[in-house]
C-alpha cells in the first residue's frame, strides 16, 4: 500500500506538533523544516482542522497545534481522514469502469488487506511516533 504525499505530509506535521504540544506551528515553518510545499501543506492542515485533529489560529502567535493529546489520536483514524478521497484501486472508488469488476476475485482480498493495514495502525497512537528535531547538531 502506498500513502499519498498528502497523508505523508499530514503525518509528518502531526508528529512534529506532538513533539512540542505546548506551541503552535505556522505552515511556513513546518514546510521549511520538512522541505515540502507550503501550499500543499496548508491544504493538509485545513483537512486536519476540519476533522478536529488540529486547531488553527490566525495572526501573531497563531498557527496549528494538536486539538487533543497525542495519546488520543489513533494513527488509523488519521490515515482514514487524510486518505478519505483516495481509493486503493479504481474499483473501490466512484465511477468504476474496470471491466473485471463483475467477476473479479481480487477486490475482496484487497479490501481485507486495506482493513488489516488500518486496523494495525489503530493499535498505535500519535504519541508512539512523536518527533523532536535533533537539537544537539551544531548549526553552521
């Protein structure tokens, strides 16, 4: 299974926020730290805020922070939110035009594999994946 960059960026941002839950992070700050697109990350943060996973504030001292403790956020739930519009394969999505669908014997196996993947992620929380940057490095 391959996660989208949307989900990858969301997980990175959440892991970083979990490492410093007392502060808010700007999208620009996170994008620069991870070397990713600020605009793409802004869409990710918006989706996470819409799902109640992060809260956002505008203005000075604003940014995004976790809306609840990291130990309450199951990784499977986060991935489900971020992958909500992404079908694993065409036949799982709307507008399926695969000619194999009427007699396909793979679809049910893929559905079980996807469910097992998410179920395994549900066994862990964001607290299990906290990221704190290495502050021991000497900056040039």
